[in-house]
């Protein structure tokens, strides 16, 4: 099924992504960034996956290769070009008007949000501040337990980010308590901090509440990610107490990715006025099956509560596939609804704009 | 796809619903009853949802409006009519032969079960007693800790209800122990009761066991509901110990709604001889996507174990959409099976009658 | 939709099944083995289920009966034949080249793995050692707490099994710790062992680690099973800590069945290099709906990580339906992908061989 013209032409706001790599990739690195696996199992290749087939089908032609070219031929051609040209090609093909970039993971390997926007056809680019990284930087700067809370506040006050992000899912899971920690609690938690990483329930809650106080929309990584996440602690339903405690503030909470808990996320986005969700990361990971899961994600979420993101990281192909497979899935959803006469074409056009950009612009105040 | 004639003509037993509102609704009230959200997020409307589109498509013609009319025009027309006429119109269109009504929530706003049956083309109407409400009434009547158990028993003995319902999911979650509490346990729990609401694991278990002793089928709210539920404590699998402990009694346990845990509910209904399930509430909430989820709900549940309910509350539109979307989903399921030659038409007709009414009549002894 | 010729012709490696019954079955026994229910509810029959309809449609013709024959006529015809002939007919029709048989449950009622292979057109047959059964035998043989660990090791060293299986899901759930227990820990756990069954987290972990030490691939029962399992403790995500702890050993861990957690299993199989999964048991239980769930199971799992199994037990019909519905589901998945041009026919043929047999041969070293 082709893409509906009004969906093909949508300008996207990618409300959650990372930077692209500054350099070419070996096959090993390419495979390691293609899925959430660190490496293929012996005797297998990660090109034999939904996203691997999607690269061979959809990305090859943009490098002037035939569809379904072999992985070897694809990578050979890709590495014969300058990585900047490759990135520009794929980013431009996404049709993205604005990128909201979490630059808090491996910043040295990746383009910054400004560089990403420039390379992507001069798109708007905004920063999302990763709260755990900010906390780690504050601590590394020498702030002691008593000074920590105010130092975090000063950093957030000075930030030009349009939103904040927590990777609690990777550190402590999503079962956050609701209440706002006192500075006493924070000092105690900083005192007990061991290791490099911020992995404290109290500090996570503190960070998120500070973002909320500044009316910064807060993104949570939810569900699908690499093996460093403990997925059984990443069900968004575990956030229920926290969502109840924060609803009256009216600051948006955005549940990212969500697969395979996307129905749970849609439920939360329906029943809590301040909750929103997306299907980033999963959309390109699902390849040609993305449309079915996308339809599931839209089962009960109000259409004013669902956003687009690519969650692309490193490989420029993933920005393109994220955008393309989102368009296909949205188009399939709307075309199916129109065919069933569930809604009119003008309703479909309105939903398309809500999901592609309007919801994000409203939520982040862009 | 149209509805198979033998499905269109089925008389339904709606084994779980509530009453309809006695009065007209403002747009604010209408939106608050349309989904499980209390209110729309700023800048959005809950008409932009699957069920909102379903109202505009399916309900509008019954009020002599064109399909897909705007929310404003819909509500204006609706409020120009007498609410009793509106309710009669939608209830009659459901094709329901019998309603089993949980009248334990907001009884002052809603028609009683008898009034509902009368308005609905003179359908049979039966009461389902809400156990937590009964317990709260017994306590409010002044029964102390020692008298409580017997007072509950007397109320149940005097009740003409055909089944009982627990909202444990909203109060304590579904992780009930199996054993039957002693009167000593009950007295202790009543002694420790604070607040208005019955929210004690011991008391819930006591209430359910008393219902089972009287051979009253017991309904459990499971899954999808408003933000007052903690969905991660509402997975029906949490009932496993309780189901194991009660199976030998042979009294039916009915798992209501179940979305997004409908596959888990189907599993329980397969492996425990006394467990049954439905897809109430979700069916209309899912709008034009109800058929896919309905097919999922029927994956492994034996066809003698699945029932129809609307779980409609307040808005007469929801009774109609519950019944209509159930018929469509059942028809789609059966038509697809017949097209694949998975079963014969006479099998399909038999399944249709089981699910629409026969299972409910057998389970509740109607 | 018919089955693609190259899928119809695939030779299968059934990497997890049990033996077939030695004797005819009464209707009561047949129904009790058809699903995971012990018995039908009063007034119902388990033939009214997806797998019941599949028997009537697909199995009847192999006994020279018309499709969709009644359960009574089916069982009458079946019992008029010699059970060995019935079993040979269905086993031969599976197209299985190799069976990996868990003979650890009810061995007296069932054919051994060698007998199964012989009856199944002379297929290869290999043993999978059930770890809890081995532990119970070691204990029953009189090994005391101090001798237990070495006695288990001796048994494993002497075994010719090509893999091991744990039914932790039925005994203690899947929330295993990661670390390898010391012999001290084991002695203590054996000392505390009460009852017949091995149901100790420490002993389970010990058994699995001993298998890993011997580089025996380890199968875990996950998800769908009878009411003896507590499904909420059978989510494969609960294995995360254990999988993290064992990944560096490189010994395959195979997640069996997985429904309704098949997406979670696919996730684990993607992110952990040593994890593999299947959809055994569910495939035949789902009957004509198997293809949809199969497509879900293949959403993010790399194609080098998914295997075929029937998990058939007792009834020869279940081996046939397991194989047939697997072929149909795989064919539907590949045909849909080719129709969308998501991959080429030669890719499809390669995936088919990986999933049907090559992955199993690589994992088990057959």
C-alpha cells in the first residue's frame, strides 16, 4: 500500500532522537547499532532482522543501489561515500522540520543537536537535557551532598533545553514513588552514591520534580532498549503512583518507545491528562511489520496524545527508516479507517497533523 | 465488512453494565464519560479518540443526523431531545434481551436495573451486587467488628442478585490470597478499617468467599478502567492463587474487560474450569479497531467460556456502541473463520449463540 | 492462503516435544490433552476451541473422514484403528527430520524418544534431559545433601542428551538470580528439600549452571502451560538477571512457548547473544489464528534466533497440527513479506530454512 499523499507531505517534529555518528562504520559497528543487540550470535547476522531487511530495501536506493542489495555491497558503497554526504542524504529524506535531541549519551561520537539540524536541511533543532547525565556532571564537578540540589537547580535554570529526559528505566526501573524528595533526602542520597552512574530512586525523583517545577516536559525511556535495561522494571504502568502525584501540575510527561508495553502506555495517556506517548525506536525496529503495532499503539490513546519520534541513534539510516516507517504506519492506519468509513478524510488529515507535529508543538511550546 | 445476518439477529445477554444517566449531559460531562479520562488535556478533545469517532459515525444516524457530524452538532441535537427518548432509542437498538446491572456506583445519577430494563424494550433485568458497596453499607449501618461478618451474610442472604462483583482492582489490586478468612480475621480487618472505602485484602476475600458459598457467580473488574485503578496490580494473572483455591467449589468467576490483559484472561479461562471472561468496556473504547482485539481475546479461550458485556455506564450511546461493536467483532471473527474454512457455518452459528447469550444463561442460571 | 511450496517441503527439526501415548484415548482423556485445561467446564466441551476445530478440520481427512466431522465420529473412527497406526499417520505427515524429546514427564504413558523417531518415518531422535526430574531421581536414589551435587554432575556427565530443560516456571517461577551456587549452597538446599518435587531456586540455578558448564543448551518452559504454572511468575523478562550472568559463557538458552509473552521473548532473543525462542504449544493451540501471533513473535527477533517446536504431548494429532500450523504461519509471514517486497524470495527461502531447521542444528550441534 502506498502512502497517502497528505501523509507523505507531512513535516515531522521528531520529539526524541540522538545525534548521528561523525565517522564511517565498520560492518561490526553497523550491526551493533542496527538493533539493540551488542553483537550477532555466532553463525548469524543482524542483517537477518526486520530492520536489516528495511535497510536493504529502503536505504539502498538512496545510495543509488538496487533494492535488496547484499549487506556487503551496501556497506561497501556506503563507505565509498563521505559520511557527511550519507548523513545529509538520509536526514534530508526524512522530511523533519524539527529535531529534539537528547545529547546526553556518547556525545563525543555524535553530532550535536545544532549540527544535526544543519545537516538535516536546516531543520529546527532543540536540546533535551538528560537528567541523569546532568546529575553526574554536577557530581563530577565536585558538588558535595549539601550543595548538590542547588547545583542541579542552577544547571537547569541555565539550560536552554525544551524538555528533560530520564533514563530511570536503565538505572532503577520505573517504580518511582510520587512524593517530591526534600533537600535532606537528596543530600543523603548523594552521600550514598557509589560508582559513576546516577542510579538512585530518590535522585531520579528529585531530578524529575525539578524539571516539572520549571515546567519542562519530561520524557521517560520506557520498554524496548538494550540489555542494560531490565525490561520487567520498565513497564510504564509502574509509573502510576508517580503520574498520580504529578498530574495536578499539568506538566507533560512523555512515554518513549513503549514496545512491547505500547498498549499500557496508550492507557496511561488516555487516563492521565498530562501523559503522552509514542512508538519511537520500535517503529524502525519492526520494519515491514511496523504498521500493525502502530495500530495497536493507537487503540485507546486519544489522538491529541500521540507523538512522532525516531529515537534514531548513530546511523543516519535509522532517522530515515524511523520517519518512513512512521509515515507508512500512519498512512495505513488512516487509510484503513477511511476505508471502513470510521472517520472522514478531513478527520484523517487533522489526526495526521496532530500526530506528526501539532501535538509536539503544543506539548513543548515550540 | 457487513455483519453476518445470524449475528445481527442475536439477542444479547449483557452480563455486566451499569445504569444510564437520568439527565442530559453538558459537553464537559459527555467527554468525561466517553473514555476513562476524567477530562481532555489542554488543547485537545476526547472526541478525537476511537470511541469519539464511533459516536459521530454510528450514533448520529439514530438521532437523525448525518454520519460524522461534528461533536457540537451532535450534542446540540441530543440535548434538544428528551434524555429518556435518547436513552430509549439507543437501548432499543442494542437488541439486548437481558441486562445484569451493577448498581453499586453512583446510584443517584443512574437509572436502576428495573428502570433500565423497562426503557430497553422491556428486557429482563437482574441485579449484580457490588460487594464493596454492600460492605460499606453494612459498616455505615453501624455494624461493629464482631457483628460485621454476620451482617454481611444476612444482606447476601436477603439479596435477589444473580451475581456479585468485586472492584478489588480499584482498591487493593488482584493479588488475593486463596484461603477463606475466619470471622476473627474479618473482625480484625473491620477494626482496622479507616476511611469510607472498603480497601482490605482480607475483607475482599471474605466478601468473595461469602458470595461463593451462596453459589453466586463472582465478577472481578480486571484491567482497563480510570486512573483510580493501578493497572499494574490489575493483571488477572495475579488472581492465580485465588483461582486455584476456589476451583473445586465450581462457582463461576468472571473476569471483566481485561484489556490490555485479554490474552492472560483467556488463558485463565482455558485452564481453570470455573473461570470465564469478556472484553466489555474495551469493545466500545476500541471503536473501529475492536475486531482485531476481539480476535485476540478469542485466541485460546474455549468458546463456552467467553461472554458479552457492554460495561456501559451513564451514556446511552455506550450501550449501543458496546452491542454494535461486539456484533461487528464477533461477525468479523466468524466470517474470517468461515472464509478460511476453519469451521462450518453451523459451528459459527453455535459459537455466536454461546457467546451472545447461552454462556451467560448457563453461568448465571437465568 | 495455501502454503508456499518451499515451506511445504521443509524438513523440520522439532527442538522440543514429548512422547506420544501408548494407548487409545477416551473422549475424557482426549479432551484433557487437547488444551491445557484438565477438563471442560460443565455444559461445555473443549472441542469448542481453536485447537478442537483444527482437529476436526485438519486431522479428520488423515483418518479418511470428511473435514469438520463431529467430535463423536472423529473419536469413534480413531478408536477403530490401532493407535500405532494413528500415531504413524500423523507423525509421518509432520515432515519432521529430527525430534528433540523431553522424556521427563509421565514416561510410562509415552513412547520414548527412540520409539518416537522410529514411528515418525525413521526420523533422528535425541534426548533432552529434564533437570528437575534428574534431580528428583538423584535424591530418590539416596544421595544425601553432601553427595547431591557430585551425583548430579555424574548423571549429567553420563548423559547422552543434546540439551537440558528446566521447568522452573512450574516450580518457582523464572526470577532466578544470576550467580552460580556453591556446593555448600546446594547441600543446604537439599537439606531443606521437602516433598517429592524439586522446587528450590538454588537447586534450579545449580542444575542450569551445571548444564551450562557442560555446554548443554538449556531450554526453559516459559508462559503458556496448565494451571499448575503461575503465569505471572513465568514472564521471560524475569530471567533477565540470569541471562546477564550467563551471556559470556556463550551456551544457548532457549525460551519455549512464550505465549502470551512472545514479544518479551523476542526482545530477549534480540538483545542477548545466547538467547533463542520459539512459539511451541501456542502454535497448535491458536488454530486458525496462529499466523497472526506467529507474525508478532517474529517482530524483533533476529531470524537466526527463532526455532520450530511443536511441544506436542501425548496426542499424535498435536505433532501434526504443530507442524502444519507452523508451516502455514511461516508461509503466511513470508508470503506477506514478499508481497510487500520487504525481502526477496531468496531471502524468504533462507529465513525458512533457518527457522525450520538450520538454527536448531547450529544451536544443538546436530
